[in-house]
C-alpha cells in the first residue's frame, strides 16, 4: 500500500509495518537514456514489490532528488550535495519515526546516494539509541539482488555501473520509446590496477572517486549497446523478488536485547 493514499487518521494502524522509501535521481545517463532513469528503475522495482506485498508494507513515492554532484558537468542533471541529501533523508526518517514507524527501508537505485544514504541511517540510529525497536536498513537494488543479477542470462557486464548494459535493458523493458539505442556508447577504461577499477567493472578494494566527466565522454559506462528487453525483465524480476523477501524478513525481525 502507499502511505500517500491513506488518511492521516489511518497512520496509527499502519505504524507496525515496514516502510519502504525508494531513492532515485535526475541526472545524465549518456546519449541514449533519459535523465530520470534511476528514479524510473527504482519506482518500477518498488511498484512490483508493492503489488506482491499488498497490505504487508507501506511504500512512499520514489524520491527523485538524488546526490548527483559528480554528474553536474553534464547539463540537465539536477542534484543536491551530499550534506543536504543526508539531511533530507534524516528529516524524512524522523517524520516517520515521529508517527510511530519503527522499521524503515531505504531502497536505492542511484550509486551517488550510497555514501550519504548510509550516513543518514547511521546518524538516525545513533540519535535514537534509546529506541531499541527502531530498525533502519539501506540497500541498492544491485546489492540486495547481487547473486540474482549476476545470474541473469546473457549479461556480459558483471557489475551494474551507469547507463550501462543493465540500466539500458531495464529502460528498454519499461519505456522503450525513451531509449536511443543507435547512439548508445559507454566508456571502457583500459586501466590496470590490482586495487581498484575506474569504470567499476570489478569490485574495488580502494575507493578512488572521479567525477563522471573525468571518466566518460558520453556520460555512460560499459556496453549499453548490448541491452535487450529480455535482460531488463529478468533484472526487474530479480530485484523485486529480493526486495519482497527482505521486507518480509525485516517485518518479522526480532528485537535483540543487549547481551
Ligand atoms: Zn543510473
């Protein structure tokens, strides 16, 4: 169910449920994908999960405002800085906590939201350390469904990056009329390091931040030209399935007393 469709007088009955807040962005996605890509993907995963969960969980609208300052060299990107994004998430969570909700899941669809998103849940949890029944969770769809995403048939890319094979497949599935596949080109950076990968093709052991204009001329990474609708459907199904499974587990979650 959607919180926005309820009356405020219903809130007291709903506060025992898990609340899911999908996090998106509005930023450049190469020459071939719409700037709202991450919000569309996060919104669709949430829509599928909500359809499956029904009254089991409460969904908020997808937050389109993201932390995308590393994309701002590409005009059209609309972003808030990391400190403002942390504050925004903290205030949204505090509204929910004030209403009585005690299990909040931030379901992320944009890489730039990871660092401030994690900071926000840690800050709020520390602020409420006298509230042991408060549980906060954060994950990105490619993280919660990492094994299932890697198992999708036909994918050449092992990692989800940006305006890449995976994201392009998902928008092809969802809004094909918005994809310019003929001009889909992404950067593949021939960079050798045992420690980190500039184009996110391997897991990093060292964090080395670069802005997107320092990495890609088009703004995309990888091989978006390999995208298909079928891969997109498989990715949505994988992500939504894991979100449903986690929300059900989170709803049951025990409250562990300090040992
Ligand atoms: Zn994206």
